[in-house]
């Protein structure tokens, strides 16, 4: 699934997913801003969108798809 980080919910979802995937906050492109995202700029959106595009999320299968 491709997310559009210009949409608030998509940005929030992908920002959390990016944060959860990092082992070290120092390697995160938003490490100085992750605790306070109240003033999000287009630069922050672009950073998360770039990460999202490079790290696609695996689709989740329904029970019927897992156990046909």
C-alpha cells in the first residue's frame, strides 16, 4: 500500500512506523523533532514520504486468505 504523507493520518501512521523501525534514534531523520510534531513543515512530510516510499508495508492477509 502506498501512503500519501500529505494526509495527516497517513503521515502519522508512517511516522510511527518509521520510528518503530529505527534501532537508534540518532539514525532517524526526525530524531530532533519526534517528540514534538506540533509544527510540521513540508520538509518533515517530505522526509517521511521518502522513507515510506523506500520501505513499503507488507499487506495484511485476512483469515480467509491465510487459511483457504
